[in-house]
């Protein structure tokens, strides 16, 4: 039997999905906490990980920001 290749408990031989969210800075902590809870990242080894990265610049978001601003105007 070939031993599993892992990094921090994550299997490196299987395909993995990556999900990227770009959110307002003041919402980051709450969103990260909810992702961790939903994915059971803190309780089940190998279930995944989530990180927060600051985005200094981005292009291609103008239309999305305009639409999202209308929808969440009262929430932020």
C-alpha cells in the first residue's frame, strides 16, 4: 500500500476545490468564523482550511460591486 501524501493533514493526491470570496474588510472575521464552523475545520482533521488575505488591487469587479451594493446597502 502506498502511504498517503499529506500536508497539515490534507490529502495531496486527491483533487481539491478552492473557493475565493472578496468581501468588505469589516465582514472578514465573521465570515471566516462561519466558514470554519460550517466546514468543521477546527474539529475534524483534514476537513479543509480557510485563510484571510488582504486584496490591495483587483480589476473586473465594477459591475458586481454596483449590484451587490444595492442588495446589501442596509447590512454594512
